[in-house]
C-alpha cells in the first residue's frame, strides 16, 4: 500500500477511535462479562476459549490505542521547504485532533482551552487589552487564543496561511460573533489597510518562521496598527536554561538526519527587540517568562520626521 494510503487509513482509524473513545473500554468490559457468564454457566470449552481470545484481543487493542493517543507521530515532510508554510501546516493539520496537536501539543478540546490560559495571561498583563479595541493575531492556527480573547475585545481577527487550520478554527469559534478569519497567501498583512488595529500579536508562532519572515511580520504589524497601537511577539528564549537545553538536545538528535520544516527555531531578546526597534516602535521592552521571551512595543503618534500619523 502506498505511504499516503497508509497514512490516510491510520488517520481515519485514529479519528474514529478519538471520536468514540469509550467504545473500546466498553466493548472490553462487555466481553469480560460474557466470559464470566460463560464460565459460571459451564458453557462448551471451545466457546469459552473463543470468548477469552476475543477478550485478549480487545484488551490489546484498547491498550495500544490508549498508548497511541498519548503522542502523535508526525511525518518528516523533508520534501517541503521550511517557507512552504501553507503546505507544511495543511499536511500536519489533516484532522481536527491533529490540527490541535500541531497548534499546541494537546489533542482534546478541553486541554487546548486549558493550554491557552498562560498565553492569555501574558497578553492581558502586558498589553491591557480593552473591550473597545480591535485585535489581530498573526498565525492564529485553530484559534486557541482567539477563543479566549475574542469575548474581551471589540473584534478579533485571526490570519493564517493554512486552510486546514482556519477550517478548524472556524468550527471552534462559530459561536463568537466578533471573530473574523483571513487566509493569507504570502508573508505579510497585505489584506489589511494601514491603521486597522489597536493590537497586533503573535504567540507560539515565530519559532516556525524563517528569521526574515519574522521581521516582515513585525514591520507589517507596525503598518496595520493605529497610533498608540501595541505589538506583542514571543518565542522560546534561546538564552534561558530551558530554551538552551531544548535547542542543544534538538541539535544533538538531528545531526544525522534532515531537519523537518516545522522544527522550531528559537530567538533571543536581542533579535526580537531589534525587529521592533527597526520597525519604528517606541517603548520596546523584553519580558522573560520562561521558557519564553516576549517583546512589546507601542506605535508612536508621530513619524521620525515629526509628522503626525
């Protein structure tokens, strides 16, 4: 069977098990009850052995599926270039549970919502987002943060290159009336007019971008912000102990293999700060919240020549 055929079959089986996750334990319990009744009722030995065999098989499948659902085996995608963002993330997000896992490492919806608590706390503390403000997220994925942030602002707009990610985000956010999802076809924010937003942020996304594309999004963020608008960007902090340990381990384990295009690349405070300053932001600050480094900035009222925006 071709590799893609095997992956499709495996994904279909995985989705079925996740959708009906109580079927296997219920079936195993039912077979165990039937076996107990057959033993007590002194049924024919061959029938008892057959039921026992079914019990062993169902127990094995239940145990195997429980173990398999704890982790995700991602394809290497070494035939794709790192900057083929849409192709890479569409391939990773071939089902709702895989899209959630690719976005934040969590597969259950309740876990995804719980995982948004810390990023949401950082955004609210460092940006003080207000109910009348219009907010843009770069690289929104399945709308993990948008689901929690949209009720706290006037409008929330999420952009992403992956059609699959946006499809699942649309499903997750369907009950929110102040949400807009936009698919971008190239790095940048060409779909939006200058001065369209009060807040632009990106979280858990820069690690998957080429460094020049990180800069591109910061510069575009400056353009689409209104005067006094705020920027928030983050990445795993290469200078932190945890960030360096993860980087060193990745460097060691991938020396003899082609690195997949989605393998994260971490940042330093100096890198992210440089982007914000070069884009024109004022009051640029770095905030270390292990394992992240977060950089914030404010778009000034005036241009460097003193002309009011």
